[in-house]
C-alpha cells in the first residue's frame, strides 16, 4: 500500500491485511484506516516483477476520465496469485473521484 505521498514523490509503503477491528497488536505493526471511497481498479496479468511498469502506465495513461484523489493506493493480491511463480491475480487500486 502506498500512502502519505507528497509533491516530491516521497511516500510510505507497507504490506497489510484487512482487519475489522484493531485490538492488541505487536508494537512493530502499524494501523491504517482507509475510509470508504471510489477506486479505479486495474488488473496486472504479467509477472509481479513488472508491477512498477504497470504503476507507471496507470499514472501516465490509465486514469483518463478520472481524477486521482489523495489517499492510499494499493496492490491487491487475490487468491489466484501464485507466490511461487509471481503470476496472476494482482489488482492495482487508485482512489478517484466518483
């Protein structure tokens, strides 16, 4: 997940899982609440090593007709994703105006 981005191109990047509530957690874990919002969702069918190219294409050409909002953007690895081969099942979610 990418969040806390700024004009200079800096951002924070974390790996996360969905949780309904935040009870006790290890001190090294961070909590991030994501408010309900609209997203443009892009499927990445290539090898995960090419994900940077997918992000670049989205920011350069993929958001035609949408305006990106300031908020967390993330990669969602679905059940189809094969961690051994790095193939299939990745979506890129960008918050946009509805």
